[in-house]
């Protein structure tokens, strides 16, 4: 797997190992979730980010513990990357009582306020204004927090994207907008439905922002732009818009085999898989293979443990069906 | 007691809460330096400054979305939608995001926010600036909905809405902005979810909301004076949570129920009340329940047509009189 030609990693050893671990945790959990979907254990739908882990890992490594994450229905990676445990995530996908959301949200809505993961949003574009609001709140409270908002290339064509960018710039809100350009808007190539070649970067100038494009499969490059943009936001210099070029190895959702994509395109991107590429760099910088193998092994064990825990968990009962509509814990709409 | 207009009561309610809680902030189009297109927020910008009273672009999704993001991270935002019709522009934020966030996260998130909006007919603005949207929001689990009918309730219920830990939609009726009424001095808070009997009567119950309350009261006076019919009038004030017991208590006494609704016919709040009374108060009834509503049409702009569309004092009097005659 290791390529002798790899450029040595630039980040320090601890950061490098942390980002490698995060990417592997995302990859192995999602890979297992997909298998369990076909076993019928994961219900509903799932949108996997296999191939896109470097964006989540690079940003998570650059964020402060109390910085906010806002992500999409393709949000498993971003949720795990902030340190949310695997077992409740998997249990939520199984529809179990011990799920992260008690079985009320599902794969598309993973949230862990405790970890500053302020939600996975499944209506395209909605969370850009919401992330802006969290950033405005941080600015008003002078908390120094930054909101990081991840979304897909397809989002750049919906109104909320433009409303949020404009208002964020006007308000100098501490928010970083991160477009994960995985080349496809659901089943359609993004270029076929977008007026400009670079769906996010080419819109940046309309809001007075720099056009920032990063190789989203290069976790160190992502870490670098994340560090710069987050520092800028924290310093009170306003928002950034970043376009990270990446690719999903699978289809849009569990029902989609992704056959509309040319084989050579898929093969070319899979050859640029962010995880083996970064492993090679770490090795080239002197990290021993054994340390990386140990992370792989430990991650496999964590996934197995989480799966066993989620499998053993009960389904939610009628007692919780009508709870948590209101802050009093109930759902009464009349007396 | 001070006499205030409904319009001034809105600013007074917001100011009262901004004074006592530094996490209360106000955003919306023209709400700051301009004081609001209806002058509903006049003076707040000068008093509380641009950090707490923020003008926004014409971006309803960003306004409502930003309020949501701020509410989940420690603020109590009050966002203004200039006209309630504009809820349609930001419907995803209201229905899919704000209303569902707490349930979908199993209680991880609280959203103490208020969406205020100028609602209802009377200014001849036509179909896209005159609607009554309380039924739209009432139908969505997770939203509280209030529609005050007088200055005292306006100030007190707006204060209660701002203090409430859940999202509250406050419908401010355009036709009432200039109406004057008594507002108690000092801190004034009117709890949500409590209807009030604004006229005690024995023969029929008339349930009304917002601008239909003064019309129902005027109709009740005429029914009494001209026909000897003694009507009890209930100001519903809050749609969610609904004070069902107040309605059931009144119907148990009068045995006859009329609702007066400004909204188009289908799916109006009165239908929910009629359904509820049919289920739980049926044996109290002496006659069919009757809903007096706007026809199921968009609102026209011409004064003559708008007046024909929205329930009038004359229509309320005539309907109640006719239905009682029918029953005799």
C-alpha cells in the first residue's frame, strides 16, 4: 500500500495520526453500515461519504472543541470526526432506543450538541443560514467560537446558499462554508446544471470572498485551508467559502449504484483514495507501519464492538413516541 | 394603566424583554434604523443599538434560519417577517427545520425563538399581503401560535412568547395596529394557552381570534339589542397550545357554537374546534355548530370585495340570527 514515492507528511506526528485515525474510523464504520444495510439491519436510507473522509478529518483536526459543525444528510463522517461515539451512531441507523437521537432522527439527522455537532440537515441548503445564525450568536456572545458548515456541490444552486453567504459577509460572521464538490448533484454531473465551472469558488467573488479551491482528498491540504479560514473567522475577519474537490466512491444513496458515472472516472478517483495516500505520506515521514496497522486494528475492533452494542439494544417503545416536541418534554397541544 | 396602540404595545413588549434579558435580540427587514415598515419596532434601534437590533437584507430564509441557529446556541432571537405571506418564502426553515429540531434530536436542542409577523386583511393589499396564515403554522407539530386581539394582550403575550422555551409564531394583525387599549403598567406578561371570555352570555358561544374579536363583540351587542340573543364571546388568543377547556365549558352552558375565522374555509382553526366539540361536547349541543369564515378564495384587493370576503359584524349577526331561527 505504501508508495515509496510519497511526499513526506508535513503535519506533526500526533496530528497526522489523529487525522489518519479519524479517516479510518469513518471509512470502516460506513463500510460496515453499508453491509448491514444489505442485511436489512440499517433501515430507511443512508448517504455514505466513503472517499470524502479527508474533508471531515482535516477540518475536525483544525477545529476547537466548542466550534460548531453543521453538516448534511451525508453527515456520518462529520459527526464521527468530532468524537461522537460509534455505538449510538450505529444504533440510530438501526432505529434502536440507544441511538444518538433515540431513534427519532435517523441517518440523515445525526446530531450531538454535546460534541458541538449542531445537526445533519436533509433539506439541501437549509443549514447554511442556520450555521450563520450560530456564528452570529458566537459573535454576539463574544465566545470566540466558529461555525463550520459542510455542504455538497448541488447546494450552490439553491437560494439559501446565496442568502447565507451575503448575510454572513455583511455581518462578518465567524462561519466557514465548505463545499464538498464530489462532482455529482445526486445522479447528475454538477457541471451539467451549473452556470460556472467551479460551483462554489466561481460564486465567491459575488460576495467579495476569495475563491479557494483545495484538493479534498488531501487531508493535509484540507487541514491547512481549514486552519487559515478558522483563524480568520475567529479573529473577526469574517466568513470564508472553500471548495474541496473530492469524490464519493459509491452512489448518491443506498438505492443508487452510481452507474451513470464512467468507469475510468471512478477508477481514477479511487486511485486517489485519501486514506492510502495519507498513509504513504505518514510512512514517508517516518511513522512506522506498525503504528498505522495498530490504528487499523483498533478501529476494526471499535466498529465490531459498536455493532454488537447496537445489535443488542432494544427498539424504542411507545413511551417515547410523543415526547420531546416541547421543552417540557411532552407534546401536548391542548388542555 | 396606560393607553397604548396595538402598534406601540409591540415595541413595548420587545423592549420590556430586551431590558430584562441581554440574550434577546431582534432581526428583520427594516426593523432597525427605519423602525419597521409599520413602525412596529420604532425606538428599539436607538435604545438597544445595532448589535441587538439588526437590519437584514430581503432574505427570509436567512432571517429565519439565522434565528434558529442563534436560538440553538444561547440567544433568544425575535425575527420579524414583514408580511405573514412571506412565510411561504421560508417555509422549509419554519416547518422542516425549526418545528422538528427538538423532536428529531430527541430533546438535544431547544429553540427559544419568536417569529413575529404582520398578518391579516383590512389594508386592501390584495392576495399576497393580506392572508391569515395562523392555520398554516398551527398544522405543524412543534410550533406554538398566538394572535392577540388588543394592546394589553399584544404586549403581554409577546413577552410570554419571548420567554417561552419553544418556537412561537406571533401573528400581529395589521387591521389592529392603530387600535388603542389599556396596558398595565410595569412588567406585563400574559401566559400562552389561555383563552379569555370577553363577553359573558347565555344563549350562544362565539369563538373568535385577533381582528375577529372586536367584530364578534360588536355583533354580540347587536344580537342582544336587536334580537334579544345573549352571546358569550371567547377570545381564543392562542391556537397552540389550545385552551380547549374554555370552549367546552362555554358550550356546556350555551349549547350553541359559532366560530368567526378570517381564514379561507378549508382547514381553518375553527374546523379543529368544531371537531373537538363534536368529540367531547356533543351532548351539550342543541344545534349544529357553525363556522363563519372567509370563502375559500384568495383575498381580493378592492375594498368592497375584501369587505365582502372577510366575516363582518353584519354577517356574524345575520348568521347567528338565522341559525337560531332555523332551530326554533
